[in-house]
C-alpha cells in the first residue's frame, strides 16, 4: 500500500475511497496525533456470545463436516382452497 498524503477538506474530512480496504474501522488516536485505522467487524451481542461458545462451534463444524442440515425440514402444508 505504501505511504500516501491525504489532506483534510474545509470541514476536517478526508476521503479514504482510494485506500480503504474495509467498510468499518476502529480508529485509535495517539497523543502525537497519529491515527491508526484498524479494519473492524460489527456484530450483535448474541453473535459474539455464539462465537465465544467453543462447544457450539465444534458441534456446528461437525454437522457441516457430516453435511447434516442444522434444522429439520418441515413438509409444506397445502394452501387453503387448493385441491389436495
């Protein structure tokens, strides 16, 4: 990627369109003024809990490996008014 000079506009904004590699970032500002942009992924608290559950992740991986559906398929009910 290398070093690039970017300049702020009159409203203190900068366009990252040409250099950004992600859509979301966590920005850390150091006392020196240096800003560090780290690509980030936003998820719900529930998603974080599920990803943190190693037993659940192992069960899911085993089912995927065995090609087992994660939930049983239900048969379709006939529509009201249609000939069965």
